[in-house]
C-alpha cells in the first residue's frame, strides 16, 4: 500500500511528547534549503527537451515529429507545456520518491491522448498484480471520491525501497535529523524576535529594597510587557525603572549557537541527499568561474545522469507501447540544449569534433535571423587548417606537427611536406585556471585586510608595497613553470636546448611589473567606489569590487599572465637561445584566430611574419601588452611557430 511520506519531528526537547507530522509536501514548502535544491534539479531536468527519434540502423537515426509519441510528449495535455509537465514529474519524484502519470484517451488532442500527473498524496493503495506492477492503483480525489486506475492507463517512476520490493523511499527521509534541527532553530529565532526581553535581557531588583507581594509583582510584569513588549506603545524606548532595578543583557548569540554553521551544514546535507554540488545552488567563497563550469558539467554527468536515464527507459519501455508506437522509435533527452547557453563552449566542442569550421555563413546568419547572402553557402576553411594537419584551430596547447603541408597567407604559396615543422604557442584552459586560482586567493586575502579598514575610514587603508611583493611572489613560480614548459617545446622542434635559468631575471621583472599594474588597478577601482554618489550603489561598493576581482577578473587576468609568459618564452626566448647555440634556421610565426574572435583578429587569421617581427596590428603575440585593452583583453587567439628546413 502506498501512503504519503511522513517525517515525525519533535519541536522541542523540553516537550518530547509534542510531535507534529510533517509530510514531504509540508517540508518542501516550509524548508527553504530543501525547496531550493528540488526546484533547481527539477528545472535542470525540464530544461532538456525530450525528443523522439526513429532508428533506421545502428548508425542512422532521424528526428520524429509526426508520430503519436512525439505529439504527446510535445503537448502532454491541454494545460501544460512539455517543460511544465517534465518539471512536475521531476518535482514529484524528488519530493515523494514516486510519481504516477495517468494516460487517458483524448479525441481533441493531436496525439489522441493526454497525460496527467497524479498527486502522490492522492494515491491510497495498490491493487493486485505484483509489487513492481500492480493491476491498479486507488486514488482519492479532493472531493473524497475513490477512483481505481488500471495498469493499462498509468506509468510509474519510483525509487527503490530496500527490503520492500516495489515500494519507494522519499529522498527527504534521509534528512530527518537535519531538517528537525532547522525547524527547531527557526522556532527559536521566531520566539526570540516575538517575545522581546524574554531571553535577551533580564530585570534585576536589589534584595535590600521593600519586598514585593504577589499582586505587586504581577502588576509590574503586566505593565512592562504591555508597554515595552512586542506591539507595546513604548516598545523600542528606554524604560524608566524604580527601586534601583537594572536591565542586564542575558542572551545567546547566533555566533555562540553556531547558527551560521548550522545553516551551511543544512545546505550541504540537503545537497548531499540529492547528489548535487552545493555551489551550484548557493554561492561559495571558494568558487571561481572555471570551477563553476566544471560543476555545471558534473550536474548532467554524475548528478542528473541516472535520473535522466531512468525517465528515458521508463518512457521507452512502458509509455511508448501503451500508445502503440513503432518499435524503431525511442525517446532521449537532448543534452546539447544545455550547451546553447555557452556558445563558445558549444562551438569549440563541435569544431574539435569535425576538425574544422562546421557552419556556412548563411547557416550562421539564419541562426541569427538574418537573410542569406550571395556566396554564403560555401564552407570557409581558414588557411591554417588543412586535412590531415591540425585537428582544429581551437587547439591552444603546444603540439608538435611535423612534415605538414603549410599554407602561407602572405605570400600565398605551398611548401613541400618535408620543408617545415610546426608547434602551437598558447595557453591551455588548465594553465589559465591555475593562475586564476592563485589570483582569486590573493584578492580574497587582500579583501580581508582592506575592506575592514575602508569601513573604518582608516587613512592608511592601502599598502602598495606589501601587495606588490605578495602578488609577485604568488605568481612568479607559475610564470616560471609555464615559460620553461612552452619554451622547451619550441626548442625541441628547432633542435636546440632551452635554459630556464637564463630567463629568471626577466620573468621576475615581468611578475613584479604585472603585480604592480594589477594592484594599482584594484586600488583605482576601490577609490572610484568610495567617491561614487550615483544610483545602483550596491554595484559600486568596495566589497563588490573585490568580489568581481576574485571572480571573473581573476579568470581574465590569469589568461593574460599565461599568454604573456608563454608568448615571450616560445616566440622570443627559445628562438634567441637557439641562435646563441649556433642553430641557424628560418623561424616564422602565424596568427591563429580563436573562437568568437574580434573582426580585427579574424582578419589576421593565417598571417605569417618573421618570428622577431610584429604582426600587422603591432603585437608580437596575441594578448601582447603593446595592444590596447580593447584588443588584448579576453583574447583567446594563439600563435603557431613554423620552422623552415634549410
């Protein structure tokens, strides 16, 4: 028999016999941490379109839009969209651990059917059949009427109940202790605010004054509560006491009761019960942009992957046969929909998969609701991308490519396969992230020191010398590591040896210069907020500046530091050391445009110059400091070294 999930919670240790039944629904509506996680997961599942496909063979499939199953899933009923219906299924599953969907004929719908979610609290029992597949379920509606629904008309989605095959367990049941503590803490805080003076202060009357009788004590207490208690006409004012009486604080602070820690524990416990990273739902002090992207990927791989698979299989195995769908049809969640929120990531994945550009200009224009242009149906292949050569212009790490046919942009001519060797000069996402994490920790440490001083209006709130020394010391080891690795990669292709010791003085100066520039920029931004008097003050505070610096700015600055060290080591120092060793080879460099590049950078794609010469825009490498901020900031282009065999 299926019954609504009930969690019994004692409201107070002082009254162990006072127990209130909290149903799963009541817990969801009253506990904000639980509601936040369930809503987040349900919306994440519903965001993915559930599509119907027709399989022709093992490698060929076509999207089906005309079958009964496709029409039914597109419009489950006359009141709900597909998103709303799937969200409802997911929400019932996450709250109750069981969902029943009623499939009914509907002559007015395109599919001939409609689906309705049966509220879990309406299901009173199962009838006949087996524990896994009952012959019917009995439902009691709001009006009190009982309805038996046969197995041909419903589909069930359930968790597994250990020791009770066919039963189910609500995910909430594992949160009983945590939610009980939260309810008790909430009741305590409510009483504290409502009953002014009951716990946070006491009135002391000297023992050597005229004793009170019971009537005098009662009158004083009543008058004090009516005048200075919650809702009293004198509430908030200073009471005038007689007979030498004093008001003394007597309270339990939130710090002493570890209120903040209990809230954090509750969030982590609720998230753990559903297998989701808490930082996806609530902001974390240690979260960076790079780590948030990794968490988002894990959401659909580890957290929601099993749930999505279960829903797909239940629909394929039980719903499709009930609507007499062709056996070649199956449903599947479209995970690529999630990537549409990040064009760069989606474009990079597809470009890497196909080895080159994958859209024509007219396809791109149609995707942006623009009319086609003449000649726009041909696929443009950049000059630096050839079949059998590099996998994708998106590659950013150094990978040696020997014996490869190369194409010059200036002049445009073909070299023989044995005439050149190539190596890519650019930072990887992992290398950028390491520097970003170092910068983020530095900005947080800086904020902990600077913000209290600004709040106290201290004159000496900024110590430029200290911050320059600390940041330079933080970033110098990573800059040395990047320069050594990429310089050695280029030297290997040239046929020389790379000495990292020769670079230490320059890289130390680079670290100190970049540290000073970053700190000067931070100081300037803080000063601007301190003088700001316009609207949107929340976005113009010192705290907001430091939050942004430790977040998205740390990512941008980390990438800029990486390409500065790598560009100098690979494009200047490695060829220079080779010449010092007597190795005389012609070395060129080619600009390789990154994803979603500026028009000025896209125009440079494939342009080749001597390794010691600047590109036509004046930069020695992408992201060079000689470029203006509009040209250098956020640049994800790379450079390719070409070594010509004499």
